[in-house]
């Protein structure tokens, strides 16, 4: 039997500008290392403030074998704890949203206030110190209503850069006061890094995502200029000028729009940009018009494009009428959960202000299409004939950026 190369050997074998060696997508030991480094030691997106809108609302989120619980306390603050009783480790709440008065362990009824304080531990004796057995907190930051958690005792400090960039961009959308109109989970049969690769490029969009392409402008996602006719080259130049003018107008009106990339060289991975949309230019809907009459937050305009935000386990789209939030959690080396939430103004009424099918149609179709593509890519990565292939420098630059960041972080943690 041939020797199995170490993870470090696979990482050293990576060729910049190419996909990873197959084992970095398929091996269980790589998956375990990924969970430890990227999902326990880095900030990850875990939910939204509107997952727990009122005091007593809770939301259980599983990250590998580790569960956390998001809680809105009596003061209105959102907190996060490990979802484990301090008695003998029983799980406190199931995954998903719920409502509690206090957090009560279903096993032996140890009871905690919403601030994590242990208030009842039956039959533990009068000398038992309740103060030493409160719930273990998890580092949590709310950034414009998006919740980021870090399971490390030493969370990366550059989460402040994400907050400084995104708070002003997200403020008009009122995410802290939004409502989840619909939520859907899909299991993609592929490695989490393949899910991210698929999300970071639109090379595949024209032939696979007809619904999404109604609102996307393909020129924004790269092209080989040598293949353009004179007419197409003129159209690309006109688009660039139109986009530059639109960004200048948006920013003058107080809507930050320019691209910000916080990738290699940083612990916390993110990228954001406001892009124009095609067609009517209002929203990611079948007809590219706003799906919800009641606009988000204090928005008064439908022509503010699509604010993208990427992280290493999430991507989001913020538009005038609604927002989309995607959380990605690895389940195994070959299985990844993608959870999508469609957000509307808290006072928007289904059937009056919006039609749910219209609101959800584009990304319901796109998620299913992406799941098929990720499964194809994972099957190929495990094929004996697989060798790392070159990324397009025109349309897949962000894949190389992500994998450069991935390899860098692995090396910094000992691989």
C-alpha cells in the first residue's frame, strides 16, 4: 500500500491558481482539521438577531459535534452559550428556534436564567456553589443584525474590521428588526470548500442558473477580453462606466458601495460590494422587480442594487425589498448543510405585501442547481484520475483568493 501523504504534504503540493489536491476535499482527517481550525478557532456566521426577536427566544445551532444556543435575555441583549448543561453535559435545547422562560435541562432539571446564571440544582447540597456552574458563554458579535460566534477562548480581533465595514452598509436594511419570511435547509453532497468554490464564481452561472441570471449582470463576474468582439468590448466599457457612475451616486447619497476585500493576510475572511442588477434592477426575483411592497428597514429606494457579503461559511444578498442570508455548516467530508433565510420588513404581511413563491423562487431553484453541481465536483475530486485543474484568471480569481487564505490559515495552525 502506498504511504498516505500528510495534510501538510498535501498543502505544500498545492499549486497557486489551481484547485486543491483531491485529498484536501475528501479525507476525513482533513475534515476534522477544517472543523477545528475554521469552525472552532475563527469567527463564523451562526444566525440573525431576528432568529431570537423577543426575550426568552432561543435558537440552537450545531457546529460539528458542538452545539451552541443563541438567547435573547430579559435586557434585550443576544447571548450565546454552549448548548450543554453544567451538571453531566446533557443537551439543553434542540436545534432550531424556541421560546423559554428559563433554560431548563431536560435530564435533571438544572435551571438557568437567560443570562446563564444557574438558579436551581436540585439535591446538590447546601454547600454547592451555584455561581461556579453557570452556562459557558461563547464569544458573540452582532454586526448589523448578523450574528458571528467564535468557539475559541482567543477569538481573532479583526472581527472589528468586519464590523467597521458592514455596520454602515447594513444600517439602512434594519436587519436587527427584520422578520424571517421563510427558511429552507438543503444538504449538498460535497465538501464545504467545494460549496464555497461554487459560490465564489459565476463561470457556471450562464449555463446552470437561468433564474438567477435574470438579475445578474454577467460582465460583473469576469470575462476573457481577448474573446470579445469590438461590439462586445464597447458594451463592456460602457457597463464599466455606468457602474462607476452608479457607485459614485450611491456613495454620494450615503450608501457605501465600493468593493472591500479582507482575505489573505487576515484571520477573518470577508468580501463585500454593491452591484447593479439587470432587468428592472430591483431584486433577485423572476421578473427582477421588488417582491415586497414594504421595503427593508428605513429604505425608500428600490434602485440600490445588491449588497453582497461573503465569509468563509456564509454569503448574503441585501436588496431594497428583501434580504437573503446563507449559512454553511459542514456535516462530514462529503456533506454540507446550506441554510437559507429570506428576510422582509418586520411589518410586511404575506399575501398583502409579498407573495412567498415570488420571494423565494430564484434561490430555491439556484440552491437546488448548486447542490447538483457541488455533488458532481465532489465525485470528481475523489476519482483516481483527478488532478488539480487551473482556475480561470478572468472568472475564478476569488477561488484562488479563498484557497490562498485557506492554505495560509492551515499553515499558521501547524499544517
